[in-house]
């Protein structure tokens, strides 16, 4: 679980400003609640409108964004194609388990992965025939130091291993507890009034992920939920192995 060493004397290449701006544009559009004008996007990016326009034309050529009849821009279908390839094996293995868990527990079930300082929702399934589901959109992110999914991911490491992998991120005491009992639980940490239970998922050759659910019912026994998650995580790992 220790990170690969960086060869001594290696010089880090300078980042591409144009590529960085293009990625930033996509991040802004993905987070926006509605399509944006080019002027609004340029302001959010902190660049001149002509610069934003050149970047948008390139992204549009690759279907990563589209413009509506009024000229406003929004994420395009090309992003869905790219997203489909992210952790493809994990998504494929997890989807049947997420569907079963969501409907059996009547909770939103999802897979979270570790991205720098954050947990990012990779794929999610909401239960059928209920109005009480809490939507956990793919791409949603929150600090890895907050909430059951992040604690579960940390719990896949000992404290010493975690400090070697992520020295800038504190190892939560709850991760040590979760490492012993096999699951993490949290309440009110990411969304007010919402509880979460999560278990780690071992991904061969990669960082651990978390299989998690979120729910509002305070009376729910986390241990019972965790038992279902642990069984699901075992089946996912068997598919990945």
C-alpha cells in the first residue's frame, strides 16, 4: 500500500495552461445548476471572453460541451463516454450490488473513490418506489476526512501506512475503530441530518474504494446495514479478483 518512489533527479514537466483551463471549464460547467453564457463561464474561469471562446470551441469539437439555442453552454455527451471508462471494472462489478442494496435497504447506495483530498462518488443507485431517497450524484465530492466513506477508505490502511500514503491528511481515530469492527458510520458530517455507513472495497492494483449508503432514519442500526454492505463488498471484490 506504500506509494511508488519518485526517481531522484526527475524534473517535473511544466503544466499546460491551455489544458488546465479547458479542464477547469468542464469542472465549472459540471458544477453549475444551469447552462452558462460564455461571459459567465469566462468570469468564473478568470479569463477574457475571447480566451474562453477558443477553449469552448475545442471542447465543443470533442462533444465535451454543447450549446443550446440561446448560445448557453453545458456539459456534452462526450463526458458520459469518458466517465464510462473511469474504473470500468469497479463500476461493472458494483452496479448489481448497488441495485440490490438500494432496494433491499431503501437507501441510496454508492461507490466512493479517493481523489487527492476528497471522496468522489463514482456510481450510485437510488431505491425504487420511495420518496425518501437521498440522491448522491456521480461526481459528488466531499473531503475524505469527513463522512463514513472517507473513514472506510482510511480504515483499509493502518495509521502508519496512511501517513506514508497521504502524510498531509490526518488519520481519523474513527478509522482505527472502523478497521477493527469492519465498517464506518457517521451522522451530520457531510449533509445535515443524514447518516452514512460504509465499508472498504479492496481494488486490486489500486487504492481502496468504499461501498456506502446514506439515509435519514435515525433508528436504523448501523451494524445491520454494515452486514449487508460487507457481504456486497465481498462479492464486488470477488468479481474484481
